[in-house]
C-alpha cells in the first residue's frame, strides 16, 4: 500500500479532507502546507517519510514496521 492510499484511508476514518488537513499540519509542524502542496506531493510521490510521520502523529496514528 502506498503512502497516498494509507493517507486517504486515515483521512476517511477521521472524516477529514486534505483541505482540512493542511492548516492543522502547518500549525502542528510550524511549516507552510497547503492542500495543493500536500496533493502534489502525494501525486508525484515526493511526500517525505517525516512528513507522513507528522501526519500520522497529528491524526493519532502510529507507523508500524513489521517483518
């Protein structure tokens, strides 16, 4: 599953959109995010791991790596 698919699932479970997420993420990280910038990163596959981790933490999720 891609980061894009995982993020969509998390947002659906939290009843949020990327437009709702952007200002929350900007406030949480103190970095500039817009819905367009998040969408572009997902579309282009350029969302960094630390950004995905910030989103997961913000929404109350943990990233789990298993073997």
